């Protein structure tokens, strides 16, 4: 039953995640004065929590090098307020979705229905122990259906992500260790992309591989073992369990409808080039 949470994630996530690769986002953030790249990313995703410090951002993002975060946060808040960053992010999402999907699709009944179903699903989420979700849940709902859908999927994504961190901690996996395991599986970031994007040094990466090797989860070159695959699958299963609340609230039939309609939109986004393919295994 809990596999429905994973199916929903796969079907819906790109509707939100496209913002991290959309040139519109960097354009809006740099116009505020933020540096392109990591500063824009850290500020854009954490702004819903207010002008928090580097420690909070590193803790909630989990697998990013805290040293990297500290280069941008809290300096970003001296350049642009969190509210201005949030406005810029929503405007970027609006423009990017119009570019990728087109006006006709965004005005369709499918988008309107998917937005309402995703909103209802998000009502099943609770904020306890979910800081990134809670920050976004406090924001006002945008009115256009495509932005309502984007915001709802953002809530569902961060709700699952906060639960995933709890599952990783229960499994005694640090941020970098979880990243090494993730990049060793099909469909995850390539190891080089993961290390570079999260700004871990080669030495830190090698140390994480050695720690996981001692546990039998990877080989000396970082290749995930059968035991490692099962260990990671157990973490994902626990994450699915922790992410079930919105889907239980929405119900099986309406969840299936949302997965179908959201999956079609995600496919269209992928076909339009919303996700760089060279980052993934």
C-alpha cells in the first residue's frame, strides 16, 4: 500500500523540481542581486523558513556540504529579503511552466483538476518535525491553477523530503553517506555530479565511501553492494511509510487520478527539456 507514495513522487516531482534547472529562476534571482548558482538555490529553497542561518539550511537540506551553505547563507538575506526571493521564485515558476508546457495545457481542465487534487492531498500533511514543509505550508496559495499545482507539489515534495531525512537518520546515514549511496543506484545523480553539485571534496567523498565500505554497503570504488541496495531500499520504504498521510487523506481513487494527470504533465515537462539528462545515471 505504501508504494503509492513512491508512485506519486515519481509522477509529480518534476512539476516542482523543474524550477531548479529553469533559467528563469536564475534570471529572477540574479536581478535581485543574488549570485547565480548555489546562492540562488540555497536562498530560493530556504526562503519559506525566513532569514534562517547556514546551520538551519544545511540541516534541512541534509546532503549539502555545510561549508558550501555557509558561503551563501546568511549573506543572501543581506542582498534580498526572503519575501522578495519567494516572489521571484513564484514568478520564475509561472514563466517556466508557460514556456515548457504552453498556455493551452496550463489552461486545461486536467491542470485545474490536478491542482485541486494536489491541494486536497496536501491537507493531509502535518508540520510536526517537518521544517521545510512547514515553512512552505505557511505561504499563501497562488490563485492560477498551474501555480496552485506547483505550490501543492512543492508541499508534497518537502513533506516527503523531511520524512526522508528522519529515515536516513534512523538508518545512521549522514548527508554525504546518503548521497554516495544514492549516486550508486540507477536513476540517481552520477557520483561526480553528486559530489560537485553538493560541493564535497574528493577527500570527504573518499572518506564517506570508506565508512560505507566498512559497513558492507559499497565496495572500495564506491559501487553499491547487494547489501547496500537492500539497505537503501529499506530507507526508501520507511520514507514511503512516513509520506503516506496525504495519499491516505486523498484516497485511492483520487490519488490514482492525480498520479495519472500529474504523470502526463511530468512527461511533457521532461520531453520539453525541463531536466538535464547528463546529471543522472
